[in-house]
């Protein structure tokens, strides 16, 4: 049961990537379809779709837009990850502290206190990664 959220997230990402590839395939198909095929499909839904310039422009623009959107969705999201270290000069060189372990230790210690039911501690670097800001609150 412990790994269930990870498995669900992996399945969600896999389905997202498959859907993006399907949309990219549909956009590519639209981009490379002949004008007569598009005309046949579009004339069934749009009765005034008989201008060849409009058909060609719409085909290229719609196909390129769908492929571009699908590729942007398929690429991994580049989230700016917060820095998880601080550093400052020491007597024998720079001292680097991993904040993830400090955050986990504070959470574990404070959750063990009898007067604390639920707490979520966050340790963030400030002042050019030389100091930390500790914030704590009740989880939603």
C-alpha cells in the first residue's frame, strides 16, 4: 500500500504521454492529408468550405498547432526545483548542509511531541543560499 501513490503517478504520466502521442499523430495526419480529403470531411460540417486557399491555410495551421501543442505536452515539465542546500565559508573550506534531511528531522521531532497533532515544517534557503527560513503549519 505504501507504493500505491507512486504507481498511480507513473500510470498517470504514462497515459498522459500516450494521449500526447495520439494527438501528435492526429495533428500530423491533418498536416499531411490531401486537400481533397479534408474538403470531403469539412464540407460535411462546413457548407461554405470551398475556397482552396482557405483549405490549405487551415490545414497547415491546424496541423502545425496540434503537433506543437502535443509535443509541448509530451515533453517533461521543467519545474524550477528549489535549492535543497545552503553553504557558507568555514575554517577549512565551504560548509554545505542538505536541507532535506534537516526538514525531515524537524518534522519527525515535532510530530513526536505530545502537544502537536499534525505539523508540516518547511526549510527554505534565503539570502543567496547562506541562511534558512523555517516555516511550520498544519497540513490542509
